[in-house]
C-alpha cells in the first residue's frame, strides 16, 4: 500500500509542478501590465472632460 502511494506521488508530483510552473509567468505578466497602467499619470488640461 505504501509503495503504491509513494509511486503515485512520484508520478503525479512532476506533472503538477509542470502545470503550475507554466501558469506562473502569465500571471506575473498580467500583474506587471496592470501596475504599469495604474502608475501612468493622467494629464488633463483645465476645462476638458475626462473620458475613460
């Protein structure tokens, strides 16, 4: 029983690690782009309406 459990962990762990590692860079790039968009200053001259 322990051998089956250990072999299952050994076979499943690398697959899970690869799947989760593939998702991390995409999430990081999304957060970076959001931060860049939020940090951009919006310059508006007096008398103009702000359209978003």
